[in-house]
């Protein structure tokens, strides 16, 4: 039988983990990307090379979008696309934290249809197909039925500043943080945290896989304005991400100020 897209992603993510662990904690070479785009390590590049060779060979007609590859408009002409972050949470990787992940997705018609997020140091494999539910290490993943008051939300400190909230009033929520956006979305899917938000433009490769996994686990996942996320955009960013169970998502969305340009 032909290998499904999900099986292809899961297998590739595990190989990526083996490669990345070979560099982890061994002082990998680090360079800074142009225009303040952040650091990249030799591990990011090695994983990206393997993923491109493996996935493009298996699906030569799919487009390719990766944080560590030069983008090409060719992907806009393809029926399906791989959307890849070889290592999401590179700063955590460099710092020796376990909270980095490989994020792999397949997109069709602007929607993610298969996804895998793997954390090698924790041996956590999150996976989902559109309409097929989400799993963590092959067990069903499900979001918490949280309400606004007292909810714990994953996000950076600036998201909790009054300027983002109506009348400057931050709701009674608690903050937690993990470096990887993909992992934050998966932690919501797993029910370990109630929600996540990022109120700044987000690169598709950071969120595509995690967005499907959270959605298939029962979360409402939108951009900051409450609109559905769309992928394979000419400029591969979405305007923020908000993910939580339906009631909590609605409560957060109602309290947030409308997005501001360059906020």
C-alpha cells in the first residue's frame, strides 16, 4: 500500500529527531540570519536537508515551504504543499532546553490536511489528519473545557499587556510559556494548558502542523481577529494565532482589541 502523508510525516519527524539529537548539547555552529530573523544552527540545516530530500522524493509534485529554504513562487502553483520547520524553538535548542520540536505539515487548498510535531528530547509525537482526530504518542488528544476566569494561556509577556485588551483590562488569566509555537499548540491539544495566543504575525511553518493538531483535538483555532487560518499564502504569514476550547476562545476573542498594524 502507498504510504499516507501522515505516515510519511511521522517517519520523517523521527529521523529528524535522530539527526538533531546528534547536535544537541554538542555546541553546534550558530549563525544569525539577515534582517534580525533569528539564529540558525548547523542542526537546523542538516535536518532541513534530510527532510527536503526525503519528502520531495516521496512526493515530487508537492510544493515546498520551509523556514530554512529559499522560498519559491512555484509552491503557489501546486495542489499540495509541505510546510516545514526543521527545528521550531531554535533558541531553546541552543540553550539546552528540551522544548524544541520538528513541525511538519501538508497543506491543500489553504488548509492543513496532515500534521506531525515531534519533540525528540521528550519523545512526544503529536499527529493529526483533517477530520481524523489528533493523537499524542498514539493516544487521543483532547482540549480542556476551560472558561476565561483562571485559564492558563501560553504566550509571551507582551501579549498580556493592557494595550492588547479592551479598555486596557487584561482578563483574569494566568500566563505560561514554551519557546516553540508548534509545541504550545500541541500542549493545548493535549489538555495540559487551556489555550495559547500570539498577537503578532506568525510564520506558517511555525504553526501549520500545530494548528491542525489543536483543531482536531477540539480547539477553536483562528487568527487574532477570529478568522480561519489560511496557509500557502504568497507571503507565508498569518496575523496572529488564538487557540483554545470553544468557550475560552470566544471569551478571549471578545476581550481582545482589534489587531493594530505593527502592534
